[in-house]
């Protein structure tokens, strides 16, 4: 049996005016649906603002975690030294001394970490292959 007998197009690839009008109607309807589904400029601006807010929140959480982590580690180390190591090893009870000293050292280390992270966020990565090119002072070439 020939392909023409199986319900293939009898018009040799030409579209009738009714089919052409139906095709245009369906494509216009599809275009309207796509435009309705596409996000508007307000939604794009809103999502960009949300992304920026998430980045800022992530930076704030990272910096606060570094500060609090330094303080907690220093405090815990000072407490451990005062409570367990000093009385047992050296026979001296120095209860608030090591606690205070290591609290201050932990606080200073936490602040130093925050400053380093803040400078890294401000200036970019320290690996030259990952950051923008910097002009050389001697020859003026990049």
C-alpha cells in the first residue's frame, strides 16, 4: 500500500487557508501564554534584590560566627586550663587568671579573623588568577 493510502497529506505539502488560519490562531494563543508566564521586570528586580539580601545575610552570619567562635574557643581553653591542667600538673589554683587571659586572646583572635575576612570580601581573592588584573607599577602594563 502506498503512503498516500495511509492518510498522508494529499496536497503535496501545501497548507490550506483554513489550516493556515488555525495555525496562526494557535501560535498567537501560545505567544500570549508565554508572555503571561514570563516574569516581568518587577519580578526580575525583586529576585535580584532577594539574591543580594541573601549574600549580605551570608556574609554577616559568617563574620559573626568567626567572632563568636574565637571568643568561645579562647574562653573554653582558659576554663580548661584553670580547672583541670593547672591544679593537677602545676599544683596551682589560678581560677580566673587563665580564663580571663584566654578570653581576651580568643576575643582578639576573633576580631582579627573578622577583619581579615572583611578585607578579603572587600578586595577580592588573594589568588591573582581568580581576581581582576592589577596594573604593574614599573611598566604600566597589565
